[in-house]
């Protein structure tokens, strides 16, 4: 028996507010009218955000982000608690603190974690003024804050040992995240996804921005529930753009591994019949790289079939033989 659809009218209203681009620097008004709003959001929109968190957290794990089983984790702007729940699955936690301006959201998030992870203590935290968490999670928040909210969040970040921020992959918010990242370089190491510790090169040019694409679970494309949700809400389930950064406070005494990669793919590859063009982040700037089907066949096929799973071009491992001349 297929799952019943959530209240799509509520979801459509919430989605329209999230996509609103005309607020300027004004904070987004509180959109949780009652617990039913949070419940509807969690059934669809939060799930899609969870897929983005899965992608970001998998990369964090590959970059040496260590387990948090004995640590206090704060989910700031928790909504239905999707970021905390995904983090628990990947890294664990001793205690989850849930902060949101909405009591409805904090209550729902705490109850949901109690059901999913009953051994983990989860509780609402109405004020973050005096807390210094071991791990701070920030999810789809930057675009909703005014100047006062930004100041509160910045102070909280600076008091945290480790921070993971996942945001929408649109140009406006992604560039805002890059600017925040650069402001924090004096006191934080960047653990992921950046291949370098310098200023973000996506800010060098007006039209660049740092973003990636997550892959939905395979069952999404065979599940009648998601097919109906996509049709009714006009959502492209294949498109999951996101931006993220993982930071480690230099004063926390936490070792951050060194990595050999000197580039990170951005966005999606432009796949043509005989070549693919990709944008690659390096210490010197954004590099436009051409991958030819003839000389980089393995990588070209991978970019065509599963582009979201390719983080680095690995050109040296798939280079043309020394006696061949690359395509011009």
C-alpha cells in the first residue's frame, strides 16, 4: 500500500516562501503556523535537504571528519531536525540540542529524534547565547537572516569546535556562504570540500559560485509516492544543488588531515558528444577544464553517467599516452 500524500497546499506555501528572492536583507518571517506545517515539510522538503546532507557528510567523512559519539551537537535553525538526524546516522552524538525560533519546530524535531534514536538525548534550546557546542550544524539558514541574526550566528560559530554548513546551491546564498568561509579563515581550518586553505576563488568573478549536486536515493525514481509529489508540486527530483563547508576551530586542538587533491569539481559537467567541460576549483582560481572522450575515456564516461559522484578529475590517472597528441 502506497504512502498517503502529505498536505501539498502547506508544502507549496512553504516552498514559495523559501524561494522568495525579493526580501533583500530582511529576515524571513516565521513560517511555522502550527505543528502540521512542520509535519508536512518533513515529509517532502526536509527529505530533499536530507539527501544534500548525506552527500556533504559523506564527503566530510572522506576528508577525515571524526565521529561525535561523545559530543554535544547543536542543530541551529533546526526546522524538523533533518540535519541532526542525518548527522546522527553518519557520526553519532551524545546529545542533540535543537534551536529554532519556532516552538513547533523544536518540539517536532525532538520527538522525531526520540523515535529514530531513543538512546540519544535530544532537547529544545530556545537561546544559543551561552552555548559552545562540540559540533554546530547549520542548514538552509543564511538566506533567512537579517543583520542581527547574522551577528548571533557568527558569534555562535566562533564558539564552536567544529561546524558544518549546508545551504541551497543558488548563486546568491552560495556566494554568501563563501564570504562567510573567508571571514572565518583566521580561526578555522577548512576541512571540506575545498582543496586549499586560501580565499574562495569563486568570489573572484561576479558570475562564479561554489556549488555541487547531490544524488537522490535510487528508490525515489521508482516510488509512486515521489512520482506524485514531483508531479503535484512541479519539483525536479533529479536536481539537488547545494553548497557546503566543514570547519574546524584552530583552538580546539583537533587534527585535520592533509589531502593530495589540488582541485574540486564545481556544478555539473557540460557533456558534449566527444568532450566534456568542467569547472574546477583550485588555489589559483576557477579552472575551465576540457575532458575528451578519446584521451580521458574513463573519466568522460563517469561524468556522463554519474556526474554527482565525481569530485576530482584525476587527470593524471587517465592521461593520454606519451606518444599521443591530445585533441585541440
